[in-house]
C-alpha cells in the first residue's frame, strides 16, 4: 500500500490542496495526517473540514500542539503563534473543535508509529533536532518506522541493533530503502509552513510493501495564501515567511 503522510498543514489551504492533488496523482491509497491542522494560516475551517472528511474515508490523524492549543489556555506559544490561535478559536465551530480535541496523541499501525512530535513523551511536544533526540524517541517504541512532524524541516534518522545512530537530509523525489534490522524515524517537512529554506509544500510517500520512503515537494500558490493571512489581520510575518521557507 502507498501511504501519503502529511504534517503541519497550519491552515494553509493552497498548500494542502496542492499536496493532496499530487499524492493522489502518484497513486496514494491511504492518507496519514500528523497534526497541526491549524495555526498561522488563514483557512483553518477548510483544513479541518477536509481532515474530517479524510478521516471519515479511512485516513489516520493525530493531534498536534496547535490543535491542542485551540482547546486549552495552558498551551504556551510565541506571541505571533498565540495571536493566530486566538483568531482560529473564533473561526472553528463546535464540531471542528471537538474533532481536534478528540484526536489521539499517537497511532500504532502494524510496524509503524504516527505521532506529531516524538514517541517517548508525545504530549511534551519535543522537537527532534539531533541524533540524541531521535535516539530517545526510537528507544521508546518497537516500531520499525516512526513518522513525525513538528520541526518543519525534513530529516531521516536510523538506529542499528547496537544503537548506532545515523542521520541525513533526504533528497526530494529520491526513494530511500528503510532496511530491516534498523529502526527509522522519518521527520516530515511541513505542508503549510516549511522552514528549511525551500518554500514549496512538503509531504512523504511510503510504500508499505517495499519499505521505500520518498520525500516530496510541491509548488503552490504562495501569494494567495499569504494575501489571505494579511487580509484577516494576522501578523504580517506569518505571510512573509511563506515565500522564504522560514
């Protein structure tokens, strides 16, 4: 089965639409959504409605920290992110808010684990920024492959049976074989707000039979997404950063 895995959509309709279109064209049979449906972007209602429909059709979805923040005042964020969350709260209806609140923190499926941040303590929203961070996550699960987001920068880590770690930044559209005998942690780039210097939207494809993962990038209408952020009175930097991939 070919999985299409998305993370950190952040209310960016234009980016999510573009990624879904490409994933379907490439033959994706199952969708996995790793959270942060809202925050930063100007189309939280559309993104959440789309996620709800995909889940009804069999997609897997987990909760992100921005999704968590919609329903609680205890989740602390930087000033611009907080402004966006407070604005988002006023846009979502009861069913949309319930959907976000009831999402699981992690989902195990066969030899795969799906989580927004990392496996050892998902609710702490820890960023995977080093091999030490990745090792802590991998040690906490028996899964062959863990998929996570949160960082907004693509990366791929692996751990051998002797706990030797490797890491690298995968190249776009170049399949990587996730060998047996190692555990793997695939950190996705962001659909709606990439931060690796490439402004194109990011997602991954994973073939469950061949165990090959492919990191994909998709150009989208950044100007429209940015203009809608400005039109809604959200912090200008949230619009400006889209074209910078920062």
